[in-house]
C-alpha cells in the first residue's frame, strides 16, 4: 500500500467553527514586556540587517524585492542556507520553515543536486538559448509521476504558467470565462489579480489594471459548489467557460481548506459544462506526494500549473502540463496552418533549471522526502495544538502533511462583510498588526516562516529539530494575552 505524504485530512466544519471563534474573541497579542524584549533583540542582535535594508530603501521599492522578505520590525538579510537552517548576516541561526515559499522539500542547498549543477555550469554555462538534453529528461520524469501530464512546457515562474494556462484553456475550448476560487493566489498577472487573499474582494487589489482585463474572470467561495454551478450555467450560450482554476488544497495552500470531496465535485461540473479543470500545483506539486495533489485525490485535471519545486528551488521555476491535444497548441516555432497559443521566454527551460529539476525529483524518489516531510508536519502541528490547549489559546493549528498552518489572529479569515472588519480594535488592521508582532517573536526565537502563519517542513527537519522548534513556539505563545 502506498504511503501518502498527507496522513490525515482536517475537518472543514470543525476548522470553520474554530475560525469563527477566533475572530469573535478579543485579539491575543504579545504581552508588553515580551514585545519590548523582542524589539530589543532586533535592535541589538540584527544591526547589520537593519543597516542594509535601511540603505536599500533608497534603491529598492520597499527595501526588498519579494513579499516573503517583509518582516516586522524590519527585514532580515540572509547570509547562509544549509539543510533545515538559515543564518543571517549578523550570525543569528534560524530553523527554516519558509522553505523559499515551499520548494525546498529536500532542504536548502542540497548537496547531491548542487554538485550536479556545478558540473553543468563548468561544462555548459547557465544558458545557450538552444535545446539541452535535460529539457527532455525533466519532461519525461514529470510525465512519469503525473499521469495527466502527457507533455510539459517549461516557463519562467508560476505566474507565467498560470497566464499560459488560462490562455491555453481559451484557445482549446474557444470560450472566454475563467472561474477561480475566491481567496486563491495564482500570480500577479492582470487577469488573475482578482479575488486575492479574501473571497469576494474581486478587483480590490487590481490597482493599475484596466477593468477590461478582469471582465472575463469570475470567482466563487471555497467549497461553494452551488455557486460554481450557477456561474457555469450563466456562462452557457454567452462567452462560455474556458476553465475552472483552483488550488486543490484550498486557497493559499489550504489556508482556507476545502472539503475532501471538493475537487471531485469540481471535476464533475467541468465535465458537464465542457470547461477545462486547471490545477495550480505550484506548491503542492511533489510536496504532497510524488504525483502532487492530483495523485493524492486521484483526480485528473486537464491542465496542471507547476512552479517552485519543479526546478528544485533553482530559478526559472515554472511549467505547464496536460494531455497531448491541449499541450500541442503551445508548440514553439511556427508550423504552417496550425493554431497556436503563444508563449515565450528566453530563459525558460535553461540547462541549470531543467537539470536541477531532474536531479531534485530523482532525490525525492530516492529519499521518500514528501512522506518524511509530511510526518514532520504532523509532529509540528501536534505540538502547536498541544501548546494551544495548555495555554488556553484560541489559536487554530492544522496541516496537510508538510504544509502546517497556525492562525493566531485571523486577519484574512474575516469576510469583507463582517461587521467588525473595519473595527479599529478588533478588525483586519489590528489583527494584521498582532500577526506581525507574533512573527517578530518567532524570528527572535529563531523561527522563519511565511507570515507567522504557514510553516513548510522538509526532509532536513528531524524529530529533534521539530521538538526544539516547538519549544521556541511555546516561548512566544506563553507570552501572549488577550488585548484589553
């Protein structure tokens, strides 16, 4: 019997009750003395980081290049990455649960892959602009593990892959509408900056994007199959539905988790209405199993979006896969008389990226990394639940294998129509501040994560590392109390 990287499935009904309880109670924040201690740590132990990122404000918008780099009270500058740990420029050591946003499933700077890439650079260099054998080797390996993927086209990022996916769906079906799950993130392209982070927000974050770019994008709330059916019915006979785009665990890697049967129901509706089912496996690809989330659910999407892990943390991490008749529309070059869906990218499928992806996937096979990382995710999540119970905290912890979530204040859980959403003491903004302070505490205690609410475990995280990290979490959590 195959051992899965996800050993248990959280109850959406149970989590929903806990989410409601969390946002209905007063915000739990760091005690004043703990907050002062952690601020002192940053000011005295992270001086070089503060100096560099302060200078960077003169040359880089916001001082950092990526949203993952934002921290409170200021960003940290990393110097070294190895296995389960990171070191900043001041010499402070951290347990890495950020995992570069998910792709470092083997752990950072994994030696067996690194050595292969160094050999390749010595022989070929980073890019030639021409075909390289590792393009084929990687494509064959991905097709092996993802039966729905009969052909693979590499791209530069998950954002590019999502852009190509909806263009491809429109080309193949002849329809125009794209339906996504509200709250999900599929990159920052004009057409998909819609309903980001919080369901029902539509174009709220589409600043600088003409309204026309979003006119054929629609959203429905997670788990709301009835709303999806109504949208599909409404689109019939008009512009039609080209595709339904979703993250199979739920928006933001399961931050808003879906029911166990959700993907199956969406698959059935897509078949009924002739729409393509598009799985965004940017995070879940390989992380929740060698066959991704589609392998876990035993669902066959029409198009699969890859990113992050497909190149084993190396840059130009994006790709698109599907069955032959769909993917052939992405053929490079010009073939007379054939319809073509145009995509490009000079650095896409460069030798380094493809070789890194190929050797990383071989290592995932060899080490059984998805399953081992999943067990460490279970261990971390159980430890967080135990702390919540012992200190009577309203925090909510759950996981899908190696993807662990912890909601401490729930700023993104508040519906846009919630009566307290804009409240100065209990609304979204003070909840966001509380989450940032909690993150400051975690970093001072040596924990790196995504927004102090998402934690990725890897092959490099041992039981001992996880248990030490749980103690660090407790150091912060025991110094929290409800705001007055």
